[in-house]
């Protein structure tokens, strides 16, 4: 106990009771650690009932493996020798290059990634080329005034008169390397081949180029057609657009094309003024916040209704349209340009000189679509946002809910959408794929699955609870270990709720579930004046009332919110109660008080206050294979990042560790912030200058020891979420090594056995029943045909899909020193889904 006290005080003795086994005078961080590599498959599972499935993988036939991709580096520079920049400029230049110089390239078709790499099947005639490419953009001349004059607006011009603004680019193409297609064939046989991913990336680039030629918006391996039928309005001037993901994947069944429905966010195309009103949620243009509008509109592309051209917004005019003057040159009577210069407003220019009626733009700012020192102005009402402009900011909770509701598809509908798309896109006709001898099947791949037995649960009074279709309830059942609530309060932010009635019903329901709940210490109603304040002020005032009315902190607070979903009070309330005061709270917003609703609320309250609702029957009887006899700790690790473009928000690393072995359903969490957008957790082991370790793993190891009858973990199972296949080696050789160092820092030389599993949810493989319209049953496992030809992975859909199409979790076993059989590991993961 004395050593344990020292550890909790910040020192780092060995885990008691064993003495340290480290060699003398050797610091733990200097111990040589093994380097790990990703393990190969260990057979397949056999447990469960067989089920015939379909999956959204389409068979790819490769008629020749002798083809070799030649990679060339593409450098595009302007006349000033600077590297050309700008969205889409690379594809425009390279397309023009092929039109102009296809003979010099021996007519060979190529795949271009839009940036610096170009690929051909077989070599080009030379290893290095230099070409001059001229891009011409037509623009209408102005009848009156110069369209490019200083501080000028853009008028309509005459369609019969055009000038051509040409830009010259220098393009250098130089040989970089060879990528043999044979590497894919070798990988499909289970061999380790270095450049397999390179060859697959080339095939993916071919698909991206084809989509670019169709005028699609490209987002990584997904593409989105400009078709209004694919749009769903989610509010705030933002739309979800449905498109398709497509990528080539090596599988046990051969090379396949994984194709799936994909959704991204774009700005709703249409009049700019409509977008601003929707985006700021105001009723009329006069309520628009123009500072916010300027920030929102910057770099967006618009098309004025009087000109068939696109312009990029760089800002807004300083004054309204009817007050923003610019100098306009007027031709003299002889028709030469040596006329006088008049000061005229943008409004007068368009209404008087261009004969364009403006109905509401006079008092609104103009869009500036010129250069920083050479503005060009367009009245707001003439401009519409062009389509396919990505929206990358974080969605509000309301927008997310709307997107989920409007974009989900039933399994049968998704299958039909995918097969229709594959037939219409005619990938086989692509000249680069044809040169490789590649053809793509039009049917979903058939695959055998297994439905694992649903684990049995134990609840109060030693009763069994058997889930049905992945679900269970506590009707007429008691909690396994019910907590006791002696000191609690109710706070009410909702004018419509009777908190006295709610508290009485909660106490009655708790009695039936085994929870003893005393009457609340007090009921606190929000005063009417405070309701008009902002959420933070309302929460602050409520805590002032709590402090005034209570002699000390309550054990628990029940908080009644005014809205059932997306309440703006929820965030500030949780921050204040949990972070500032450390008080457990449960938020509710009931529409109907009944036993089912109150039971669901009590399930959360009991867990938060240290109770146990249910256990797996296996863990209660200590029958879990390979875990029941050896102290085993389970870790779950993930990193959350801020929204795209917010590099100022730190990422948050969280790790949960199991407690109270041999149980596997009790956990505690440790959280740290780290550098923005960094995926590898850097605080698992954190040595300080004084020799102590301030890392996450030390916390969790000591807690495991404390709750597991002074037993140290001899086995550690790690579940890692949120990493891509390219980061698997980093998980093994950075994060795992940190965990080992943290263990050694506590004075231990005997390193535990590790099993490391990556759980991916952000993938595009879907499973469908071959003989029914429903989602696959809970417990469905697939570990053949569509899995990796060499590495150890499998798909599992542990949950019941009630709406939309279920997405299975894709598990990758990177390391298994514990030695689970495929059946044991799959059943363990399935069981963990029920704790």
C-alpha cells in the first residue's frame, strides 16, 4: 500500500507487490524495443450460422500482367518562370497539351493526377519533353467604358465582339520511374510487394481523370456530378450532394472495384442574395451582417446573368451600389478612345448605360471580382453562385441531423443505385484501362458470411437477459448493481415541464429497477428574465442559484432542457457541470413520461454514478477464453480533430482502459490535448525532467492494478480507431512502443503480450442480404473473399440496422502475441459490442 501511495503521489515505483526486474543502472527509456511488422492471416472463423451475402465490390479482370506504368513528373510554369498555381489550371493545361502535341507523344493516352504526376502504359518516345501551351479565354468587349479599367464594373458587352486573353505556359515532362502492373498480381497471391500501392494508386488516378473529364467535383476518391437531382438541402445555404466513391482493392477473390454512394457538402447554387439570407438565417437583405458575408463569400465563384463567364469574389465594395463611384472613359464623337473620364456609380452604370433593371441592389454592397488593387464591381442581384463549390466548415447539429435523414438509403435502393451507375459509366472504354487489359464486372460480388450467436447478459437477481435482433430492454428487470442517490437536485430550463411530477416518477421507476432515490434536495426553476439571455449566461445564472440554495455540491443533477435535440444550452451546461464543478448530470427533454423513457434515463444515471446495469454472462462466470485465467487489460484509443481548416483548435486524444479484471465491461478514461490534426497519440508515455511519467498509460495501469486485486496486466488488447492503412506501422512502432515504455517505467521488465486491432468505420464496403431487402442481421461476420489477400482482417456488423444501410466495422489485426483463434477473437469483439 505504501508503494501504491507513492505511485499515486507522482513517483514511479514498480507495480507492487513484485520488485523491479530491470537490470541495475538501466533507464527504462533506453531499453531496446522490438520493431513490429503487420501480421499475416491466421485462418478463418467457423462459428455461427451461414448466410449468403452480396457486397459492393465489382470483379476486375486483368487480361495481361505484363503492362508497365511509366510515371513522369509534370512541371507547369508561366512566362515569368514561376510555378503555375490555381484550382484546375493543371488539367486545363495538360488537356490542351494533348490536343496540341499528341503526335509528339505518339498518340499515347495518359492518366494525370491534376498536380505533378502523369502516367502512361509503356514509355513515351522520349524521357524528357518541353512544350509551350497557350490557353485562350474569350471575354466580351465593352461597348461603353473599359471592362478592365480602374475601379470599374463589368458590363454586358456585345456578344458579336470578343477579345481573346491568352496565357502561355511552359510544360516540362520528365521520366520518374516504372511501376509494373505485375506487382498487383503478386500481391493477390499473398506476396509482400513494395510497389503494389503505387500500381493501385495509378488505377485510381485513371478513374479520377475520367470523372474530371465529365466535369465532376473530385474529393479524394469520390466524384460528384452537377445534377440538381442529387442535391439535398440541409439549411444555412448548404446542400449535400450525392456522388460515388470508387477505388481498386486487392482481395482474396482477386482485384475488385469498391464502389459506394458518397456524400459531400457544397454551397447551394443560385442567387447570392438567397444564399446569404439562408446562411445567416435572416428574413430580408437589410438584416444581413456584411462583415460575416464578406468572409463567407471570399474566393467563391459566381456567374452574372448578363455574362456567360465565371468570376471569383475577392471582397465587397466599401459603399452601397448607388454610392460606389468609378471612373468611366467615354468615347469622343470621332469614335476614338481619347474621350473624357466621368465619375459614375455602379448603379447608374448598369441601369443607364447597360439598360439592366436593378430592383433591390441600390442600397447593398457590390461584389468585387477584380484584383486587389484593381477592383471590378458587380451588383449583388445579378450574380449567382456556380454549382459544385465545396463547403468545408463544420455542420451545425441541425444540419447534420437533416443530412442523415435526407441522404440515407435502404439496402435495396443502394444496391440498385450502384449497379445502375457502374453500367452507365462504361469504365471498360477508358483507353488507359483498356491498354492494361482491364475489364470490370457489372454485378455485386457474392460472399459467404456467418451470424455469430448473440451473447447472453446477466441483470439483477441473477436473471438472464437475451437480446433480440441486437436490442434488449429492462422491462420487468432490475439493474445488476444499482447505485444509491441520496443528494440530488433538479434544474429546469424548460417552462413547459413539471419537475415535481418528473422527480416523483423517476423515484418510483428507480425503486422498480433497484435504485434507491431520495427526494430531491431542491427543484430550481429558471426565472423568466434569464430565459432571454444567451446560453452561457443562462447556465452561469443557474449555477449561481445552485450555489445559493445548496450547502455543498450535490451527488447528481437532473437537468431539464427546453429542446429535445440540438439545445444550445447543452454544451455550456456540460462544460460548467463536468469541467468546472465535477458533478455528474443527466440532461432530459421529455415529451412523454412513461416507464420506458424513465428506464432509459436511469440506465444512463446508474452507469454515470458507478453502478452496473448488466454484465456479459461470460464475464460474470469468468469464462472468456484466454482472458479468464490471465490478467488482461483492454485499451480503446482514438483522436478527435477540429473541423477542416481550423488549425487553431488542438486535437484531443482519449484512451479508455478496462478495470476490475476479470470483467471486461468497466472502463475509465484519460484525455490529453495535442497538436492540431496529429493522429498519433503523443502522450501515452510522457517522461518529465524529474524522471516521472505524466503519460496516459501510467494512469490506466495503476487504476487497473488498484481495481484488479493488485494484479498486473500480463496481456493487453488494444483497439485503435481512426487510422488509415498507411498509418498501421506507426501504430505498431510509435504508439505500441510508447505503451511498452510506460509499462517499463513502472519498474517492470516482463513486457505483457499484446494484441493490436485497428477498427475502421470510415470505409466504403457494404454488406447486403442476397435473399432479402433488410439489413444484414446483427453479428454478421465476413472473413473471406473481400478481405486482404495476405493481412489479417475481417468485417463485422454487430449492430442492428434500423434505418439506412448498415456499415460494418472493418477490423485489422496488426499483432496478436496473445494467440487468439479467429473464432475466439471474433466472439470477443462481438461480445464487447454488448457491454
